[in-house]
C-alpha cells in the first residue's frame, strides 16, 4: 500500500526593496517571453535580457514612484505586481497598475489573484478610489483575468511600437 505524502506549500507576499530588482526584472522577462509570444516581435523577445528592468526598478522603488509586491511560493519568487500614482495627467488622483507578472511555471494557480488582492487592499488604505492599467489588445487571457476581477475596458487605446511593429494597449479601469 502506498501512502500519499502531503506537501504544504507556503505562499507569502512581501513589499519589495531595491535589492529585489534583479528578481523583479527576471520575472518580467520570463513572463514576456511566454505571454507575449505571437504578439510582440519574436526577435525582441529572444533578445530580451533578464536584467533589462533592473535599473528602472531600482529607481522606481528607491524614489517611491512604484510599490512592488513580490509573491514567494515556498522560498521561490513566483510573481510580482507594481503600482503607483497614475502617470497619465488625465487620471490625476488615480492609481496605476504598471505590471503584474507571474513566472510561467506558476500560471493558473491563483497567484495573480493573490497579488492583485494584496495591491488593491494597499491602494484602498492609501485612499485611492480608482485604478487603471494597460493590457495588450491581443492578450485575451489577461483581459479575461482583469474582467473577472471587476476591471472593464473604457475604450481608450495607446499605440506604440516594438521593433517597428505597431502594438495597441487598451485601458482597463476599476472603481476601488
């Protein structure tokens, strides 16, 4: 007779500091390489380095531009969310979620939900009443995720280019 061994997984979310910038950058790059395959030019994804965002996150965290929450599964970094005061002048007083990424090995385990829930609680504590984020028009799984959490597309778009390929971000909003 075989005995099933029950292994308890520990999940914790911590506020990141500048020393976590390498971890945050790597989570972003790993997620981009998987989530944006077929959306963002493949050459760009192939050349994307794990340390691409290190300096940016060191700056954003040290200057209190963004708050970053890191989710650990046991002792392994599994995801992160970054948010701060809206960068868009038409949305003064709002909070913007700049990024939310989960390591591809940990997708569809509820970690995105846990990060979003933690961030929203923090946003409410800070007195924010409204939130927005941008999502690629072709990223339907992300859109479903946000819609499931009460966000909705407000018909605003932003067109930008990566490697001369035009891409469209669409704005999703949420009343906290």
